[in-house]
C-alpha cells in the first residue's frame, strides 16, 4: 500500500442480533474486495466480543484495537495485521479488555478519525450485536451500512430496532433545538404520549414546532439507505421475506432499503466456517459463494436484487 | 417533498410502483404486499398490530384491484390527472380510511364527493348493488332430478376438494363464473384463480379461506371440509421451491 488512496468507502456490517453471520459476511466481503485488487482493511469493531481473526483463519493477534485506544503513541496503522489474502489487512478487536466496550467519547472520536484516514480502498467495519451508541455511531459514519438478517422473528425484530435506533440517533445528532431533541427522545419509546408511532409521524410532529428542522430531518430520512442481506435462506418464502421487509421499511420508516441479496444455507458455508477459512477464498463456486459475490457487486455499485 | 403517510398515497404509491408500471409489475408488487401484510407476516408483526396490518392490506388490495383491471385503471388515471390539475386540496383522511373499508374505490368516490359536494352516487366503479342469486333452474324437472342425483354421486366420490372439483361442481350446478361472482361478491378473476389453483395471484391465505368457504356454501358443499382441503393444497403449493 505504498500509494496514497484518495477514494475510499467505509462499509459497516451490523444487524442487531448476534450469530446471524455479520463476521461471516464481513470476512468474505474483505476477501472478495481484496481479490479484485482493492487494498482493504477489515476492522473488528465488535468491542468486547471480537473474533474476526478466527473467521480469517489467523491466530489471535498480539496487537489489537485496545492497544491503539489505550496507547496514545500508537497509530492505527501500527495495529494492522496481515491476513492470508495479499490485499487484505485486519485490525483485530479488543478480546476481553474490560472497559473498552465503552470507550470514552474522546477515544471514540480518535478512533473514528483514524479509521477514516486509513490508506485503503475499502474499510469494512464488523460491528457487534446490539444497539449501543458505539455501534450506532460506527454504522452512521460509514458510507454504506449493511444489516445481516436471518429469516427468523428475533433477527427481524432486532434489525428493525437497529434501523429505528440508528435513524433516531441520526436525527437527534442533526437537530440542535433542545425541544426537538426532547421530542425525538420521547418518540423512541413505543408508547409515547405524543402519538408518534413512526419516523414519519415524528417528522409531521416536528413540523408543528419548526418547519425548517422537519424538512432537514425529512431529507435525512430520504438519504438514510441501509442495505440488507438475508442469510441462512432455506426456501423461496424466506427470500420473499427480504422483499417484504423492504416494503415494510418503506411504509413504516419511510426509508428506502436496498436488498443486496441472500445467502443460501448450504453445506459449504458451515464447512468453511469450521475450517476457519472464508468460503470465497479458494475459488469456491458453490451457490453461497456466488451469492456472496453478487452481494459484493450490488453493494459496490448501489444495486439490489429484484423479485423474479 | 412532502411527508406521505399511507392514507395520502395514491394507488401507485401504495403498491410502490411507477405510473408506467405494466400488469406484470402490478402483480409482482401485489405479491410482495401480500407477503408483507398477511397474517403472522415475519416482516410486519413487530411493526403493526394485526388490525393495522389488515387495514393496510385492504387498502393495498383496493389499489391492486383498481390498477390490475385496464378499464378501471384508465378511469383512475384520468381521475388522477384531473386531481393533479386542480390545486391540491386534501380531503379528510380518516373519513377516507373508513370509506375504503366499506367498498372498493373509495378514493375516487370520496374525492368526487369532495369536489362536487354531491352524495356518492352514480359512480361507475362503485360495486354493483346486490343481485338476487341467479342459480339457473333451466332444466326440465325430470332432467334436473336426474342430474341432481348425478351431482350428488359425484360429490360423494370426491376424495379431496381441489380447484378442479369446485369448477366441476359449479358447472354441474349450471352456475356461470359471472353468476358465482355476483352471488359471492368475489371478483371473477379470483374465482378463476381459485379454480385453477393459481395461488400466486390470490390474496393472503386468510382471504382465500374465506373465498373458498363462501364458494363452497354457494355450491352446497361442506364448507369446512372444502376449505380445509383447499388450504392444505395451498400450503403444499407454498412449500415448493
């Protein structure tokens, strides 16, 4: 990576629920991008539960994000680790370092700035489960945010919660008016006394306080464009669930969600996970490997799949 | 841009399609909506209550039924362009929502009423008033008796009530699709899909079950058994990849 790269994309992989395949997708995206001659960095941003190195088949790194956060003399480049893939580097997450899961605000800003300054074409952030403010902020600074979902009630519920939390966090960060902030905070709870159910209700409500702010927020709503990937797909019905979620998000949240694709629940996937080797690494042409490539392609080109 | 809740959306927006969508686009969009708002839908149960879901689905079905039919779509399009020609005046949304629960094309009825201040009559697209059952007693009594026995024999021999069986019984009883549509108040197209078991184009299962029971009762068949058989076939059809 001798040359300085100007154009870069930060891609965040989240999803709310644990065990849905975030690290699986992140590691494979990294491999696919690297194989296409894009210098890329995978950042294990699952502070407190990091295991991206395992997905890539490398031993627990000796330097991790926690070293960077705690040692002000270190640069983020100093904690980069090589992977079996030539163009792919890894920044490992904090293993079991108590406290780092909740870094101080100043530490967080330093981390975010350094991530943005990394010299790579693509930076992939593998986020942890849940909707902590850290996770939401990582998701929001990314150029493209991807949610990994499996066609099961809990995963879908968590994905919606994640979308709502990220969206409200974004709206709150955008508004300066204390009154507006208060309304947004109240709207977060499902049974608020303002009668606000959906983000669209919220913006309608804010329009009564301040028309300009409500337009600003509406604009932000239109620009908020999370991507979804459906993992562990078994039936055609499962795939339809992806389109149905897209449809529901449009109506309920008022946002456009791109459905990047789905990954079949085939045997090759779990074999690759057991082998601790990304399925896309060694010319695998199974259905799921091909699906992953389609997902990467759609992600980079702002495309999505359509119902047949 | 203006915030648009479902209540202020036009039929195209409700289905999430462009004004230039073709029949296939409309069908596909409705397919997805069915999957989105059917009972127990994974995609919506945590966002909407059952009632909200049902109401949304009724509104969307209304949009679909108007747009899928070329002649009613044409009429709706010209209504839309008339409406957009006028200065945008919004009508009582809540009122419209209620109106839409009562019958098809409330959107037009409501708007034209608001525009002309007239009671909602004379609308071409409004559902036709109830027509008396038109089961034809056309055959001579003797013949009718004989054929009635044949029908009963046939029904007794049926092991599973399929779409094809429904069609056969309907024909035995001398009821045309148009008559059946009049009696059951189910769109003719749906009746055809029911008989063909063309599940793809039918609405959510809860509606299909209602349709089948309704048709069965009209054809003097055991409604529950028919509906159970039919839904079993429907479910089997859904599992195929």
